[in-house]
């Protein structure tokens, strides 16, 4: 009598089930990884705003006046009187721009007005306080 040798390997159905399970897991995991990048960028942006707000205070203490622009925080003036307080430029991870919220007494373009910089903001995020919203993860 002939012995029938059993074939080793997987059936087509077993392979299809494994591929379906991997596909379902990927469909769940990929959107979570993508959203984590956006959350991380927003967190970096909030931290940058907090850094700029601290730099504004340091600029006031160092130069005895308000910074005229955000770039003044990391750029020493041409005459050398206004000292930079940050070593390098602060850039938004989402390609936004940082700016100041001024009080009602003036604008940065008119040095004769009593300009008081309240805080820094990011153009892509309306939250000027530099804090994560409570409902975010």
C-alpha cells in the first residue's frame, strides 16, 4: 500500500483570514498614528507660544522696553542697543507664524505710543494662552 504524504502549508482560506485580520488592524492603527502627528505639532506650537511669552518678559527686563516684533526676541538690533533674548528663531511646526497681541494703547509701528505686548499667538491656533484645551487628549 501507498502511504499518502500530507502536504505541509496553509490553505487559501487560512491565508485570506490572516490577511483580513491584518487589514482590519491596519485600518484601526494608521489613523491613530496620523492623528498623533497633528497632536504633537499642536503641542510644540503651544510650547513655542509659552517660550515666546517668557522671552517677552525677559526682553522687557533686558532692554527696558517692549519688543517691536517677534523677530526682535532673537535678533540683536543693528546699533547693538537692543539685545536678543533667544539664541535662535522659533518656528511653527505647522508653517504658521507667531505674532503679538497688543493692548489698546498703540501698535508696534508707532514707538511713541505706550505699547504693551500682552502675549504671543500662533496664526494657526487661536488659543493665545499657550495651554492645551482641556478637552484634548
